[in-house]
C-alpha cells in the first residue's frame, strides 16, 4: 500500500491524466456541443434572449470565446491576444461562429505546451485548465434553453437519441 501511494505521483506525471482527461473528456465535448449549437441556431435567433435580463444567444457564445482566450493565455504564459478584445456587439452568426472557433483553436494550441506537472505547479494554471472545461459546459447548459425555446433539439441530445436508435 505504501509503495502504491509513493509511486502514484510518478504514474500521474508520466500519463498526464489531469490534462488529458480535461482536454479529451470535457473540453473537446463542450467544444463540439457549442460549435454545433452555434451552427444549428438560425441566424435570425442570435439576438434571442430567454428574458430581457439575460444575455442573447450570441452574447453567450462571445462570453465563452472571451473566457477561452483569457484562460488559455494563462496556459500559454502570455497576455490574451488581440482577438480576445473583439467587440461584444458581434451579432452576425458567421462572425460569432468564427470568433468562437478561433478561441477554441487558441486553446488547442495552448494545450500542446502543457502537462500535469506544469499545470499543477501553478494555482493560476490549474484554475485556468479546469475553468476552460467547466465554464464551456456551463455556457452550453445555458444555451440549451435557448435552443429548446426555439424548437431546436440540442446537439448533445440529438447525438444521444441517434445513438440509442442506432443511427450514429
């Protein structure tokens, strides 16, 4: 038992379990869900809000992109790029989708330069890595209501339904 406890950090470091799990299991899934949701929402619904006090569908996606740049800049050890400073008033579907995709690509590039040892050595890096996964999943959870309110099946639900019926 003592041997396993002493060797566990070596195995975790060698496998980069935290980084790999966050990226593959959480970030990649959230990215897919958000990009597919952005594509299925009609362009004329990008200004849609569930209530007047909430962000529009486009604002949620822009919010995700902004946070992606902020968190992934920490992982890269650099200031957030100029792309992070895009105006909040992006409303055109194509512009919003492009901004979102570019922010995800920026994060993928950041992941190439990290490993568990580097991430766990800094509380800011640990927070940023975990926040990328958690925050994008939270954003997706919010916009699911926007899709459903417009009669659109969310991408994650559509995939599960297709999988259960053997269509995927």
